[in-house]
C-alpha cells in the first residue's frame, strides 16, 4: 500500500516539472517577438549652421628649414687633433669647434719672426750710416759728412772772394806805383789757388751729397725688405690661426663629420652648423593666390609633435617663379622659434591670413567626431528625421567652435549629442535646435 502511494507521488511530480518546462519554453519563444516589435528612436539636440565673415585664408603644407646652414671646412689641410663639439651642441660665433696639428705652422711662425727681427736690425744699421733717426724724414743736407763737405766748400768760397778782393786792390795800386809788380803777381796767384780750392771743395760736397742719397736708397731697400718680412710673418700667423676651425655663426651642430687622427683637406666638411632661431617654413602656395600673397602676412602653423599648438610666423619672402609641374610657388615664412620647439625637417600645415574676408562656417566642437581609423572628421546632418553622416574638413578653432572648410552646406542642421550612438540613415527625434555662430 505504501509503495503504491510513493509511485503515484512520483508520477504527479514528473508531470508538474514537464508542464513548467513547456511553459518556460513557450515564454522564451515569445520574448524575441516582443522585442522585435520595439523600435529605438534616439532623441538628439541639433544646431543650425550659419555662415559669418572671417578673414580670408589659404591652407598649405611645407617643411621647416634652417634660417642659415653652413658646412664648415678648414682653410688648410692637416690632421685633426681635437674635436670640441658634438651633434646637438650650441656654439657661439667664432667658437673653436676643431683643431688641426699646428707644429709645422708654429715652426714657420718662429722662422718668420726671426727674419723680421733681422730685417729691422738691417734698417737701423742703414739709417745710422746717414744719421737718420727712427721715424725721421730724410734730408741729405743734415747728414754729418754732407755738413762737413758743405762747410769746407763755403769756407773755400769765402777765401776765394777775399783773394779776388786783394788782387783787385793790388791791381789798382800797381797802376799808381804804390805796390810792386811782384806783390800784385802774388795776389793773382792767391786768387788762382782760391779758385782751385773752391772747385775741389764743391766737387767733394757734391760727391758727399750723392753718397748720402745713395745711402738713403740702401735704407729704402732695407725698409722694403722689412715690409716683406712683416708680410711673411702675417702669413705665418694666419697659418697658425687656420689650424683652429671656428663656427661662422651662432647655432646648433647638426653633423660632425670628422674624428681625431683623420686627415682633412681644404674641401673636407668638418661639421654642419644650423641657425634655427629664427627658423623658416617653405610653403607651396597654389598659383591662384599669387596676387594676394604679400610680405608681412600673418601665418599660423601646426606640427604633429605639438598637438593643439599653433605657431605664429610672418611671410618674409615670395618666390616670383611658379613651378610648371605643381602650379605652386614657394613662400618663406619666418618664425621666431625662441624655445627651439621647431626644427629643420619638421612637416607643418599652415594657414596664411590673406587680405579681405570670406564667409566661414563655424560649428561647436561637440558636433564633430573624429574617426581614429581613418584620421577623418565627421558630423551627422539631420534631414527629414534621419541622421546623415558627412565627412568634413576642419579649419581653425575659435573658442569652443571650429571652422568647417568643406563637407556640409551653409544651412545644414547638425546633431550635437549622442553622436557615438548614431549611424548613417538612422531615424532620430529632434529635441530642439539652435543657431551656430551666434
């Protein structure tokens, strides 16, 4: 009897479990159907785009180049004995960056100094012969020998005049019988002797004067030799100085091409020095903008290494020739680069502010999404209750707004929230609308 009761209870429990499983199965089958019947329509805030006048600009790309770059070479050939700088070092103008072996040049300098000292001694010796002091102007009549010869000549002339006067007086007395003929003849003989003495002393004076002048020519020759010695000394000093290689201007060492022990010629590159403060950006501008491009225009540039930073520069040079292949012309923009953030070779995207204005479309940055896989910017336009994806090109920022250069019309309505939940063609509800650029 007890066994029959347990059998009935087991059968009833099994039936109850089977009905529960069937009910659960039926409920699970009906759940997807109910879910499929529910349509999710997001509600988004929107903004209507409007255009406003902004400064006319042109966007271009280019690379930074050093304001000045110099491949430093030695003035003379030789062996490098020391390199005093390395890549990345900052050097001042005139700073020694390398040294050559200067032993031969130093010996030649000592030799040139000795030759100059010898030449100076020869000049002093030649000057002393004619009584010429240092820095004194030559006058042959001041030479002692010339002065003595001149005095003898003048004395002979005086004796001649005295003898002539006596002879004339004796000639008058002879006629009157006051003196004898022999006394007169003696006076005449004295005149002849005085004349001969004058001629002799005059010749001696002239010979001494010519000798003094010839001696001065010897001084001039020695002085010319001294000038040659001084030139040789200056060349020897320069040869020693040329063994030290100097930086031509202040800048950074970008290349160091030599090491100690290496032989270099006058055409070998020792190092490359670049000046990057200021630095130049070479932009390729379409020829369409040639009439508007002027020196002094403001330029904003961005580089990938400094996200969000805009460097300000000024147009300083414009190439007058247009490349026939690319139909662009090179424009140079100078940046102060005081913090040396910009370096030669960096690629930049720049915007040149042109004269005049042009309509510009600005939207809130919250209306723009960035696709990291394609590195593109996108917005969702709302048309007839649906979201339409549009790829746009961004321009400069103005506070919390960003300029749209292309991709949407000037009167478009954009979604400003739930952007990550939207997809192209999705049905949406508009919560409200506003106007951009207000």
